[in-house]
C-alpha cells in the first residue's frame, strides 16, 4: 500500500497523556477537545463502553474539522474490577474508595480507539485490554497519594505513568493502553488510512 501522510490529524481529547503519547509517534496533529456526553447504559459491556465513547468523542469534533482531508482520533479508557466499571473519581473520598478496592488485586484497563477519515467519514473502532496488578496499599499511602492530586482526573484514581507506578506490581498487556492510548493498536489503524508511523516523516 502506498503511504502518504498528507492527512491532517486531529486528536479529539484534552488529555495531556494522550497528547504526549501521540506526539511520541512523530506525527504532527491538532488537538480539539471533545465535550461529548460520556453517559452509557448500565448493561453495556466494558468493550462496548470504550468503543462507543471513543467514537462519540471523535464524532463530536467533526463540525470543527470542516471539509479537510483529515483523520480524527478519539479514545476512552475505563478501569474494570470484577465486572464493575470505575471511572474518574467524584471527589477525594471516592478516590480512596477506588484505591481500597484495587489494592492487592488485579483489574483490567480497557481503552477504545476510534478513527474517522474525512471527508468520506470512513470509521474504524477497536479496543485493547491490559491486566494490572496492584500491591497491598496502606491507608496512609492512599491518603498521601490522594494528597498529591494525581488521582483526581484518572480512571480508577491512579496514573501508571506518574506516582501511581509505585502502586503497581505487574501488568500483562500494553502499558500505553493503561496510560490511555494503545500505540501499537493506533499505528495499525493509522496505516489503514494511509498514515505510516515508521515511515512517518516523509511520504
């Protein structure tokens, strides 16, 4: 397949973690934060949630993209423990509740990725799952970690790329999936739109 990287890439996310990860691929892109509704029916499976929300976020910025030859990337991440979805904490007590649930256990992190090619509106949606095992954490450590402010806007109340790394004993699967954007999955999806990452600086 012949690759050309003339498509304008748009990241439909205000997340600094996703921005950093996409930057690491060496591709130039624009950030258009999505304000899509993130509510989902309670009966939805984790994979349905992340794929639907990733697509919803990408679709929300289509009007801002205009008629350009563009590719919009949307992504959504959730933490799942024993079938229960843990989103972003509502407040500090909610953070503590989540961390108590996760400590000493293994949970799953699901991230959905949606790519929409414009102007033709060709859509690809996929997801990845990573298992994360946390060590036992004391109440003092939970309080100290919450006091850093790091858990406040993170699914499951921790950031594996930050101080939260000290809580994680092992992961099985893609590390970048836990951060919020599975790069191996994304690069494969990009190639389907004629964007080559490893070939990425030229044509």
